[in-house]
């Protein structure tokens, strides 16, 4: 009792991401940071090493969060997903997986896909990686836009799925684009 059938209802649980990391490590025979570095970070041409927080010194990485890097390298992930899993001419992720992960999964929770937050603000298809301290990698493929914000604290939410600042970032970017046209 108390166990829900998978795939029927949205429920945000960081622990499930941690379990997925354990599955990846078991399937690949590699620790998650090495796997991510070899298969994503390096092929995307990251300019700096990333730091991944662990549960204790020399412990397990927190797969559900806590990667520290710079805006340019984080933008590469947004670009990878905007390009359906392809970086330059290198296919890193299956395009059908990218499409599925950036699409609404549950009718009652349209703000979440598979690991990505979703928005239709300004009638755009927007998918977002978001951190607890107000960090964002906002991807808007139809306009070839990636917006990165390295956060320090989370803003308020006025009853919407994202912080108030999220909507301001989008509105301001489109205002700047309009002014430049």
C-alpha cells in the first residue's frame, strides 16, 4: 500500500533521479561524473571543469542537483537540447528522447516533462533547467535563444510555476530583440 503505479501521475522526487544515477553507474560500469564528462561535457567542448557536490567528502554525487560551472558551459546543455540532442554534427542524445523529455507529460501538471520544466509564456515552447537558488538555463528553440542565469537566491512565485523573475527575464529579452529589429 502507498506505492503508486509509475507513469500515471506527476510527483517531483529528487530521490528518483538519484536512483536513476545508480542505474546508469551499474549499466555503464562508470561513476556518474566520469560518465557525464566523457559523454556530454567533453563532446560539447566545455571550457571549464564542473564541480559536482557530493553527500560527504569522497562520497556519492547528488545526481538530482548541485553542479557548479559557468554560464557558457551551462548554455551548451540548453543548446544540445534545442538541437534535438546534436552538438555541432555529433549526435549525443537520441532526438526522440529529447523530444519526449521536453514535452508535457501529464495534463494536470503541464509545467513538467522528463527532467525539464516547461512553459508556454509568450506562446513559445520553452523548456528549462532550474536550480533551487534561482539558476536557470532557458531554451527557446524556435527563436534560437538560450538564457542562462547563475543564481544566488530564489525569488518569489505569485502562484505561478516559475519565479516572478523568470517571466521578467523572458519579457525583457523579447523586448530587447524587438528594439533591435
